[in-house]
């Protein structure tokens, strides 16, 4: 029953998603002792995430300007 | 006020979405006795969902190989 | 795999929770054609929910004053 | 640490997203007294949202028919 | 329809919750141009939140030891 | 920025929560290459979770009757 929702940036390589699901599930199985774990990967576009009041897309622009 | 979020696979036919919203709302109205129900349908790509440590996209490949 | 999260007010009677889970699941099974449905009921205290800018707890007070 | 998730309709102009993140963050910083706030904007297609049992996409059609 | 979910630490004073809901709603009304906004305040116990791999409850202990 | 929300049954021992947060964070740091990870543990009472149409609390009763 446990469900893990991961809010993060987009992941291009499917192998990385495979690893993310595999490893998060292993942790949950170990801690909860329950085998049926669901993982939902949410890919948030950098224009839809704000950190400390600023869109990620704007923070990256600033960084690359430096 | 009650809000229902449904995490599931993509739904192609809009009529099925219509039915999903209609019927989930009917249940919530009946149980809560509140008319204003919001339903959010989330369509998760099979490469973004893991069940028992494996991406849905990989589980389907295995099934079709059998 | 589909997971339904229901954000609503507290539900006192367990039988109502039983009905909520049973009926939401029936809808999801019918629409998705998938048997393994998880439902999470979230009970939100009236002081933790705001509608149109006002806490539910304050709205109720106003109503009962009328 | 506080995280704000906003479920709403799609927002076309990035400047509006910028304002949304900036202003929600200002509120959270003021109330919680914590500087590190994350905001996630979720854009829900009108065919994936139901209000009072009806898809937004159908409600809009009705309105424009009037 | 827009719904704002705020994940933060517990808030003791109801007046602060009142302000949080009022101000977040004002922002959402301004940006979306929609009046019907719902806000859900979620209060997370410091033993249920981890930042950079450490429970908040442990981080606070460390701080007070200094 | 990545945030991991874990919906599971209650966890009594704080050391298990500590391990859950530590290990989920390690996985996320490895896959995303981002250090600032937040984990929210949600503890769902067995009367608030339904699996295949049945409350967990009822499933457990049935099991212990066998």
C-alpha cells in the first residue's frame, strides 16, 4: 500500500527513472516490511517550480550569466 | 470543499473522464453531504510509475514478450 | 495501481469511511478496468481549511450566529 | 522547508507564474518565518478537472453556448 | 477551483492560520482571476519531515546543543 | 528542491523514521545530483486507507479471525 510521490526536475534517461523506482522501493520495503510499493515520479518543468521566491528557470539564467 | 485527486494511467476517451468525474462526485456528495466537490484527474505516463520496484513500461514489455 | 486521495472534513462513523472507500473503488475499477485501487482518506480539521479566504471554522461560526 | 503546491488551470504567461511564486513565497515567509520556501505550480488541463460533477471543458462549452 | 496545499510545520495560533489562508487566497485570486480558492494547511510534526537526510527533530536538537 | 512524500502506515519507532528519511534522501541525491532534498512522512491510520475496496482496519480483522 505505501505510495511514494517524488516531485523533482524532469529526468531524460529512462534508466535513471528505473533506478529511482528500484532504489526508493527497496528502501520502503526495508523500512515498512511491505512488498507492494507504488512510486509516482512527477517531472516539474523549471518554469513551474519556485525556490525562495524565484522560478527555477530564472535562477538558471542568472547562474549562466555569471 | 472536498477535493478528490485520482492518480492513474492516461485516459484517452474524454467520455471516460466525464464518467469518472461524474461518478466520483456522486459518491462524495452522498458520503459528505456537500455539493461542491472538485476532482483532479492525473494521468501518469507508464515510465513515471513504479509498482513493486519496476516501471510500468517495463512490466508491460515483459507481459507482451510472454 | 490507481490511487485516490480524498481531501475532506473529518468523518466520525467508520461505516461512512467503509462506504466511501467501497464506492470510490467501484468507480475506479469500472473506469480504469484495474482491480488494485488504493484510497487514502484525509481528514482536514476545520481550522486547517480555507474557502474563499476564510477558515471553515470561522464560516461555521458566522452561520450559527445568524 | 515549507512547500506550497498550487493546483490550477494552465498559465500561459511566464510573468504570471513569476508573480505567483514570488507572492505566495512572500506570504509563507511572513507567516512561517522561514526563508526556504518551495512552490510547485501544477497546470491542470480543463478536461482533467471536474467541478460539481462536470468537466471544466464541458462547463465552458455550455457557457459559450448561452 | 484552484486549490493550494501548504506543507509546513505546525501553527499554534489560529490567527496565523487565518492570515495564511487570507493572504494565499488573495494572491491566487489576483493571479488566476478566479474567486473560488480552497486552501489546505498541512501541519507536519518535526519527526515526520526530513531535510537533507535528517529529521527536523534531530536538527533542532543539534542546534540547541550548540 | 526535490520533495519526496511517503504515504504509509504509522511508524512507531523514531529510529525507523530516521532511517527512512536518510535512505530515501541518499537515493534522491544519487539520482538527481541535488543535495537539498525534503522528505515528508505521512502516517495514515488503518481506518483511513482502503485497498481493493476494503479499509485496512477491516482487512486486518479478517486476517486475525482466520
